[in-house]
C-alpha cells in the first residue's frame, strides 16, 4: 500500500485509489456541527452500515491516516478469509 498516495483535488479534498476502491476525504462547510472533514469509500464489496461510512473528522491528517489504516485492515481481512475474492479484487484495478 506504500505505493498508493493521496492525491489532492482543487477543492481541498483528497482521494486514494487502490484496486478499484476509492477513498476520499473532503472538507465540510464551516458551519457543520459534525467536524471539518468527512471521509467515504466506494467500490469495496460487502461494505455495510456497521462499517460506519461516511466518517467525520476534525483534522485532515488524522482522517487520512484513519481511512488508510482501515482499508489496509479490511483488505488484510479479505485476503485471509477469502483469498480468491482478494485476488479478483486486485485484478479489477
């Protein structure tokens, strides 16, 4: 995952793409009561409400680190529990 980097957009947000999975973190309006940034994920099979997306963060770097760490953990779980599904996911990219 070291080769995958966050890429800034023109609006203060960042995206990270891995195996066709897209993580994003974007600024919230200044009047938002939930925090300063929200993070989301697209393209990962079997995401459920229990995974808790979108997520809200007060600090950009903390959010980027949390989202990246969560994805690493989730991919590791998939690789351990269903290696064929993990290989298929990697081929998708």
